[in-house]
C-alpha cells in the first residue's frame, strides 16, 4: 500500500509536537514499540516509532485511526486536528474515484438510447409535414429566430388525415420513444440510489471501525492504569516498617525505597545516610525534584532552561555578549552541557558566551538563585544572591562561594582546589530555613567533605536574610569585568569552556 501521502503528513505533524508531546506519545505507545524506540523521544526516535507502527500495519494510508486515538488520549489537539483533516481528504478522494468509475460505465448505455431516439426523429417530422398538407394555413412558427433549431409548424385543423395507417404507425413509434425515456429514467434512478447506498454503507462501516478502535484504545488505557495501580501497591515505601529489597535496614534505605522518601521521614541507620538522597546532618531523606543529565546531543532542554540574551555588562562591566546560539556558545554533547566563550566581534562586543537560567525556582534543599523582586527597591543586592561557585581565570586553583544581601554585600570565602580545571568537582548548596552552606567534593561520597562558605540567619530582618523565597539556578561564563578585569584578558586563550555533567535539586 502506498503510504507516501500519510508519511508526508506525519513529517508535517512533527512541527506541531513539543518535546513533552513526544515523551507522552512514546510512553503511551510503549507496549507497541521496542524499548529502544520508546526511550528515545527525540525527533529521530519519534520517526522510528512511526516506522514501527507502519511495519506492524497499525497505521497505513487507508486506516490511521490508531494514531488519531493515541494523540487524542495524550491531549495533543493540533495533531488530532491535522490527522482528521487528512482522513476527511482521503474520504473525499474515494468518493471522486467512485463517481469517475461510474462515468466510465454510463456513456455507452446512454448513447445507445439516444441513437434509438435519433432513428425515430425523422418519421415524427414526416408525420407533421404530411399533416400540414391536409389542414388549413393556420400555422405558427416557433424559434424562428434560432437557426440551430428545426422549425416545426403548429397546426390547427379539424380534418382527419388522409393516411390513417401511417398515423397509427407513427403513434406506435412515439409510444416506443416514451417507453425508452422511462427506461432511461428508471436506470439512472437505480444507479443513483445504488451510489448513495454504497457510500452510506461505507461511511457506516468506517464509523463502526472508528468506534471499535476507540473502544480498543479505551480498553488499553484502562489496562495500563490497572498495571500502574498494581505496581504502586507493590512498590515499597519508606514507612512500611519492613526491610525492602536492597535496604540495609528497615525503612528509608536502599536505592528503590529512597525514591519514595518524604522530607519528614528519617534515615534509620548510618549506612542509609551514605546514599546521595539522604542528608547526613539532619538524617532526613531528600525528595529528588529536579535534574538535568544533559544526555541529548544538540541544544539544551528548553523545557528546563532559558537563555538570557544581552551585552549590557550585567552590572559588572563585563566584555561578553550572551547569545542563544546553541551551535557556538551553549550545547549538549556526550552527556555534558558545554558553555563556551569565544573571541569574536558581535554587537559591539569582542566576545560571545552564554548564560542559562532555570525555568523552575527552588526553596530549601540542595542548590541555587532569585525568582523575582520581593524586598527593597532594587533587585540586587536587596533580594539576595547565592554564589555557589565562582572560578576566576587568573586563579586556576581556587574556587569561591558566597552571598550578597543589602546589609552584607559580597560576603565571600575561597578554598584551594588544585584539580578544579582538570577533573569534575561536585559543588553543593545545603539550604535550610536558617542557614546555608556551600561545599566542594570530588565525588558523591565526598560531596560534603570540604565546606567553602556558611551563612546563618541572625535575625528576622530581610536585609540580612532574604533567602526565604524561591530562587533560580544561573550558569554562565563571563569575560573580564570589574571583579577580575583588572588582571587583564588573555585574548590568545580563547575559546574557553565550562563543562557541566549534571544539575540536581533535592527538596528537603
């Protein structure tokens, strides 16, 4: 079966799908496609998913209700609309083909009937001419101005024709003509009603098929919901009082149960606290609410981040222009986020770079920076800033952390990290309602080993503690500026990169 038109329509459909649409579609059709396709919600993965549906004949040019139902269930309205328009277009084409086929059959029959009528035309005219000879001269010519129509006299005469046998013969032929016309009318009526019945039955069959597909889809969804409910019942929780699977003790231990821990629940043994989702100090489990592993190649995930664009110096007389060019300044490859500063003239600036801001804001737990203006008259420093890690180009072996508030602007502290530029380091913000701490470590077990900075709430004054509202994560690579520009810029050192392996936030 030729599926080119449907495939072209599916390609057009991709422009209307967001990343979230693809993820929901892959999850919904997970039982119908191989796992490798289900776990790849990229454009290429979605096209592979469509190919799999074609190969299984779940979707073809004649019937793609399966795909319509799938997009309808995941609430992708634009996709459903486009597919239904294509469906109606196919139905219209089928009707036109049927009418064309009928037109190939009818002409021979109709032509034969009109040939019979032509044979009888001249005897009838002859009859009228003969009658003219036997009647008076009260003649009226009709259509005399139209040279393409035979002029036939209409007569008014009371005398009987002189040839009764001939007249009888002509009347019989006239009846024959009437019967043929009646037969033609009946034949055309039968054909017309046949066409109407054919398309009515076909539409009825299509409606039944669509209803059947909808019922099957609803049944599949209900089965999926039942399976999820069963899995949730079987999933161990942190308060069941039982040693579940790989837990080292009862409750809140092990890799599986840790995903279900709630902030108010405690870890029951010291071995539980060695895992990444348990706070060693408060002995409370952390709820893993945000992460980005940057596993896709290409642009950053715009559902999680936005690119701050501009070149105004950012209040620090910086020399770079932040762009949204993911091919040059910010992109993902090999499971890493790359932010690259380049030496190039762009919009009156000599350098380009990138600055990412999380779309989600966070409050208390592990990580970073301000959502909107709440205190004072200015955004900065009245509303506070949390500097988890600052690494200055003129001091490669030192990392700095600190805060900024209205009453205590630029409180900083630095520690030496000799391998900060050659190995991955984990930088952690431990944020509580009355205190925040910044740490650096070489791996997850030692993430809280070295504390860089600590800041405690000393009173209820917002000028000293504005950190009681949601903040966003900022990641950027700046060039020069009043903070470090006095040390000069080595223009021969570019391009320069900052590489991030992952970002996580655990709500406490």
